[in-house]
C-alpha cells in the first residue's frame, strides 16, 4: 500500500500539489535529477561488475602463475567434469518451473555474474580467515563469514540483473536463478581448487599429464560432490528472493529469511563435514576417509535437497491447482506481451 501525505489525502483531486506533497519530473532540473539518479544506478551496477572482473582476473593470474603450462588444458577438463553433478541439479530445478521457461540469456548472465562475484567472497573470506586462529574460531568463521558472504554474493548475482527483468515473473523463478548462481560459484571455486592441487605436483616433464590426471581425479571427485551444495543453498535463498519480489511491502525480511536459511545450511555443512568425518574415522579407522566424506556429503546434501524438492513441489502443485493449464497459457501470453512492451 502506497503511503500518502495528509495534504494529498485530504486535498481535492483537482488541486495541484506538485513539489508540495507530490512530485513528478516537470522542469529541466527535475529531468536532470531523474537522469542523474538513473545513471548513478547504472554506474553502481556496472562498477560492481567491473570491480568483480578485475579481482577475478587477478585471482586467476595468481593461481595460474604457479601452474605448469602443460596442465592448463587438464584444468579445463577437470573443472567441467567437477561441475556435472551441480549442472544436473540445476537442470532439475529448471524443469520444475511450471510457469514459463527462463530465457537462456538471463541464465547465462546469472552464471557469469556469479562466477565474477565469487571473487568478492574470496577477498572477504581471506581477510577474516584470522578468526580461525582463536579457539573454535572456525565455527564463527563459517557461520559469520563464509556462509553469509558466499550466499550473499550469489544472491547479488541474481538481484543485479535477472531479478529486474520481466521474465522474472514468478516466485519459483528465484529458485531457478539462485540455482544457476550456485552453479557459477561452484564452477569457479572448483577450478581454483583444481589449479591449486595440480600446482603442488612435482613430476618429471614426461609424466606431467599422467600425474595431473591421477591427482586431479581425486580433487575433481571431491569437488563434484561439494558442488551441488552451492546449488541447493542458493536455490533456497533465490526462492525467497522471488517471494520478496511479489511481496514488496515485506521484501526486506523475506530476503533476510532466505539468506539466513542458505547461510545456516552452508555453514553447518562446512562445520560438520570435518567433525563428523573425523569422529567416525576415529571409531572406524579401517574405513578410508574419502569414503566417509562421500557418505556424509550424500546424506547431508540429500536431506536438504529433499527439502528443496518439497518446497518446489509445493509451489508446482499449488500453481496447477489454482491456475490450471488454461491459465498457464494465458500467463505465458501475458508474459510475452510484457516483454514486448518492455
């Protein structure tokens, strides 16, 4: 509900209240102010993207500096392989959209932005990593820094572009774009881990490729299991971002709720994976640690993946119950008209 000044509420509708209780761009100064405001918003958005691009380039240069030239193609292949499980989860979330299919250009833009904005999280995480030096500091680090920051930058990748487009026309769209943002973040994170892992290999030149493949297989398998978690976390946050778009009066608390959920699940994973695997390994020392890790990841992410499935399924069933196929067609036509008009 739009709030109005008492003068506007009680005045006759024919009364001109410009610059008294109402305002619209009439004068040259008004139009200048409007233009400067719009340019300022555009500048902030593009400035954010440009800053992320520069930081990302610097991070990649630093990582590749320690990597052998012969290993570069292997990094690309292993990164793609590590992203397959996360990509499959994104594909599932994408097909759950019972409203309208999301444009590929918006999907691609969200992916690229999340890759770039991951650099912000890297800078913040590195700056506050000293927290881990205090007793139980790693818990504070995960819950107060890593979880909120990483989920925040992924949500920013959605909010900055796709959120503002007419195609973002349903609550469930937020989950889709959030999942894509999670995929982008996981992809660049996997690439950095793989680069660092391969940089540590000191093999004779003739054995570099073989050593890369052997070492990279372990890293890729580990990252492939961790990747879908990013998709699940940010899909939750994205869903509430979508809910916020269609509840503007309470958008702030709704977005915060989504971020709290995503950050908590994320931080809990980071905290528990080492504690649980270590505890179980102490009881069953004969079981390989990598097996325990895979088991924990499958159970943890499987549980929250199921909760995400239930939330998306609830929306899908409610949509079909209320809207039905006929309304779905009308909705699609309305969206096309909106995009054409925009």
